[in-house]
């Protein structure tokens, strides 16, 4: 089967995690399954999507719990479909695995966010403040914050992806978490502009309509597969990877780019806000 979709890659990452937890090598597991080791490798990289019955056998050989086994089988269903829509938990948690894998293997990520600092650039306290205000169960907050901070590895680790972030000007003047949390977040945002792989552009509040006003979105590109669009709201997430649908969002980025400030103007504006020399527009 085709593979390389966000869902196939999420499934592959979860299969690999289960195998490694069982301390089994690819060739060892392949022998147990009587399957070529190259096939196992392709499953785990998302280059090929295993059938649900293949996943069931894989899960049994690695000793996965009944719960994990069912989650893996659920991921295997329609893994090569044109869309991956998640609504509610635990489907959103499974999709998060896909997002982590997409970002981890990306060479370039473009994100448009007019109301919030995007997840890849959030500090822990900023993310935590959002989650508390959004009534995320207290027992889940620390784990979710840790996962969100872990996403930074995609842009700060070895061979980081290029990040272009378009942020609404109002994001800089919000008071999420209070003055201290916001001040630390803006300091961190300004600090990221020193990285050669990160480009931040501010969209002026006093601007005409642009596609960023329709809601946040991101596009992840990789050298060995087509680009992927990710959309997210309070209760659902959606991956798009069909070329004609991706092209709509690539065109949207072009329009947002024409509205946004230059990198130099954006950095200067952030610095003025940090220094308290810029008032709310």
C-alpha cells in the first residue's frame, strides 16, 4: 500500500516505539513475523502502510497491551486516505504523534497564527497558561506541556528545519498568563530571531483581509515526500496532503507574505514591545 501519508507516518512511529520497548531488532521481529525485514522498515518509516491484520500480528509479537494493540489497529485503518480528521480524544492524541513525526522529518515549516504564539515557539509557562485557561484536566497539563516543548527539537536540534512564522501583531500585546509570563514569552520569541533557520514576520493589525484571518495553519515540507498541511481547533485536527488542497494553502501563504512586515521590521517591533516602547495598536 502507498504509505507516506501523515497517518501512515504516525502509525510507523508508534510501531517502532512498541518494537523498541520490546527490545527487538527489525530483523529479529521480521523473522518472528515471517516477513522481509525491508517491509518492517517501510512500515516503521511510513513508506508503506500495513493492513490492520498485519498490525495486529506485529502488536502481538512485541507484546503490546490490548489497549495499545487496538490503538495501532485503529491507526492502520484508512492510513492511506486523502485526509486525516481527528475529533476529540483519544483520536487527537493519536494525531499528535503524526504531527511530531511530520515536524521531526521536515526541512521547512511555515506557520500562520494571528491570535497565539504558535506551538513551536511557545514557552512552557505560556503553553501551560493556555491549557489551564482551556480547562485541560490538571493531570494532563504537565505531559502536554512537555510534548509541546519537545516539538522545538524540530527547529533547534541537529539539522533543524527552516521555520517561517507569520504572527498577528495582536499576539504581541496579549496578556496570556499575566505580565511576567508574557514578558518571558516575548523575550524568548525575540531570542529565536537570532537563529539563522528561523524567520518571524509580523502581520500588522491595521491590514486588509488576508487568509490568515480564516484560522491558523501550518505547512511542513520534506525532501523525500510531498508537503503536508495541518489545521487545528479546540476539538479537532485535520491533515491535508493532496496536491490540489496543499496548493490552496501555499497560495494563502503567498498572500499573507505580501501583507506581513519584513523580517527586520518585525524584529524591531518585537524589540519595542519588549522594551515597553510600543503601545497596543
